[in-house]
C-alpha cells in the first residue's frame, strides 16, 4: 500500500522557522519517502505504508519534543504496491 502524508506543525513564525519545523523537515527528508515537498505552510510526502508510518511516528515524537504545540496530519491511501499492483489489483 502507498500512502501520502500531509502535515503542518504549530506555532507558526513567519520571520524565522521554529525549531519544531526544522525538526519536521529533517525527519521527512531523512525518511525513505518519495515525492517529498516541504514548504512554509504545509508539507507532503509519499511512500510505502511502512515508510510513511515510521516517519509519522518519528515526526510526532520529535516535533512535540522540539516545541510543537499542534500538529495537523492527514494520511491518504493513494495506491497499492507489491503483488496486488503487479496483478492489476491496484486502485490507484
């Protein structure tokens, strides 16, 4: 299964990226994900279910430890991987 995660961390600071935002960027960029898009008001990444869920766990733990007071998160199934996709059973 392939997943897409979209997230933001708060509080915002338009003058300088807060520590929790830098940590979030580092977690996502270091994860084994593809199609990573990190921006000032929202971030997205795609990958296998295991890679996305592992990254989300690290993202939540490390950004909260770094001062985030709110994390908005959405995870969507965007397709299948492995045998189901190879057999034409994907819903992508």
